[in-house]
C-alpha cells in the first residue's frame, strides 16, 4: 500500500482511539518514505503517547538522521532522554537549546524549552561541582593569575563563556599572545600612570574649559564604507573625543593645555607609525549611551584606559570578561578582540585612552609593523 494510504488509515485509527494500530501503520509509511522526517516524528509522538519512550527515542533518531539540526526533533530527543533518566540528557538539552530560534515560540513549546533550560542549568552545575572537586588541589597551589585562567578554562568547557580571538580589521601580526585584558606586570609604567591621575584629570578640566579646544565625534567615516559595526555612532555626538595625538598628528589646540600629560606619555612605548600613531585622547561617553561590539584595526598595538570620570554602573567588556571602570585604575586590553561599553547613568563618563606596542614584539618587529602600515598610508584608530 502507498504511504499516503497508510497515513490515512493511521489517522482513522487515531480517531478511533486505536493508537497501537496507528503507530504500526505510520511506522510502515515512514519506512516506505525515505527522507520524510515528519512521518518519523509522528511515529515518535504516538510511541510516547502509548508509553513507549524507548521506541519513541528510536523514531526521533530516525528523524534526526534526515534532519540533524531540527530544533523540535532535538527538543523531543532531550525530553525523552530526560524521561528515561539517561546520562546524556543534559548534553541533549544543550544540543537542542543551541538551535533555539530567535522568534517567539508557541506556549506549549515554550514550556518545554523552559523546562529544558532548567534541566540544562542543573546539568551544568553538577558538571561544575565535579570539575571543581577534581581540580581543587591544583587550584589551591596556583597564584591569582593562574587561578583566573584555570577558572576561565573551566567556564569555557562548561559553556558559561566562549573563546574570543584577535580579529583585527586590517593588520594581523602572527604569534602574539591573545589576551582580553593583559596582566599589569607586563607594563611596569602603569603604576606611574595611575599616580598621575589627578594631574591628568586637572588637564582634562583645562582643555574642556578652553574656548578653542577641539571636541569631535570619536567615529567619523564616509557613509559608503563597509563599517557596519560603527554605523549607530558614526558622527554621533554621544561618543566624542578630545585628541592629544590623532593618527600620529599632535592636535595642538588640545595638546597645549595638557603639557604634563604629554610629558608622561613620552615615557610609555607608544607606536610611532605614519598615518596611524601615536594616539592619545580623552574619550567622552554621553549618559545612557552604549558603544556596540566591535574590533580594532591592528593587533600589534594594545590600548590603555585610565578612567577619570566614572559614574556608577559604567562597564567595559572585552571578549568574555566585563569590568567596571574605577577612577584611577588603569588596564591594558587588546582592542582587536570584540569589545563594547555602556554608560547607563545620567552623567558623562570620561576615560583617558592611548595605545602602546604589544609587549611580545621585538624592536625589529615593531619597525617592520611601522614600515608596513606606514607604506599603506596608515589606518585610523577605528
């Protein structure tokens, strides 16, 4: 008999309440219709309704063989494994939730997803407890930096965080350490920078009060360029900058008000690259403004932040690590790893920003980077 006829008979059997006959007919129809995952899902639903979860799971597996990333099928598989108390249930929920569509779900499906999220979270928590128990002795003997890296390793494995990589828009120098926030010990000058917070802040006030100071949008580019990551803030006064150095050019209208800040910068390993560096500025982020996720142009340089005016709640994320700015507490990060920021307050946020060479580069490598980028005419700090 053709599968269409078998399906019709199965529907009649369901209507008559004979589910066992219906599942037999539908199974025969599915066997005769290779590639029809929907029929196998109907078989699975009938097996589940008749109290045969093992048979239902086998039918779902037949459906997934045809369509392995189908969200509904993966959801049923996880639900059946959970019902059977199978040790793979947690991983199955993980696979299903990874395919969850962005659109709103029907109420019945939404309730299954909500239960799946609870079961998945419990599975992750149980895995974490096992891992911590196994790693506890090792972590006790580690220093603070090692413990932080070990914790990130564990969170990556658990899926609480994910790996982020350097993806500069223009210039990628190979074999440089990729860190979201680089450790302070690599930058012996950072203590001197922090000690100068009041000096830099006073010169910020001087330049902001000057009549001829130049305050410009941080992001400025031609609208036709393919830079979608910046479009919401292009020429937007919500994110502005008072540049001291911009792409290797000293901005005298601002710099003349900040002599001690410029003198301090001379002690730091800033890149001197034709058309690209050094860069140093006061970055002003307006109240209730977000800087969208984005990446920088060149991984041979890193970026230093010294927070000067920081309303409560202002944060900065690089990769999987989020930090709150604190006045006078500097940090160095890789801006070619995805990063974003938010000022959720009703006040202005100001951070002093400048670039420095990546510490892994030798003198010859720094010179090579400067020569290459300079030969390209330089690229701005976007």
